[in-house]
């Protein structure tokens, strides 16, 4: 198991002096809503190698306007290689994007993945978000 622990607030988080802040916010830097392409369109066909899956997911991240933090990149490399990862970073540092990469990998390999949440409102929010990204035919909910 690989543990990826970074404190983005101290080491990676942009400060006020930076010109650009990597964002996972649904609002683009110009203030307009960000149009995020469907992740389903990036799923590779057949039985893809981990590198192909990673390349496709990173292409989606680029097309969606996401800039990855080093901890996200490191965790995604481990996840795509099939390793277990514990990602310990502060709130708002992009752990959900890494989880999305794991869901993407699972779908590419014809596997199932689960997203758990202690709060029903968050579970509902993630359910609809995953439906938007992967298509409702690929997402289910258990309560």
C-alpha cells in the first residue's frame, strides 16, 4: 500500500502572489461556468494497459481545465498501476479527482468501484456528478 501525504497549504497551495491557481472549481478562471467534457468519451476500448488509461484520464483533466497538484499526480500513478493508496491531504486539495481517476480505471477494466459518503447530501451530489461524467447507465446508488 502506498501512502501519499502532503500538506498542500504549506507546500503546494498557491498563495496570493501567484498569477494562476489550479482549480477544480466548476467556475472557470474567467468567471464563466466551466464546461467539463464527459469522461465516458475518454474511456479506452478493449483491455487497455494502465499507461493508456492514465494517458486518457490525464487528457480529460487537461481538456476539462484541471491542473494537478504533485500529490494528485503521484496518487494517480499508483492508482493506475493497480496499487492501494491512502491519500492524506487537506480539504479542497483534490482528493475527489484522484477518486474519479480510480472510477475511470475501474470502468476501463470492466470492474466496479464504490464511492462512499457519511452524509446523504454528499452521496446524492456525487451520484449526480458521476452520472454527468460517466453517463447514468454506468452509475448506481445504494443507500
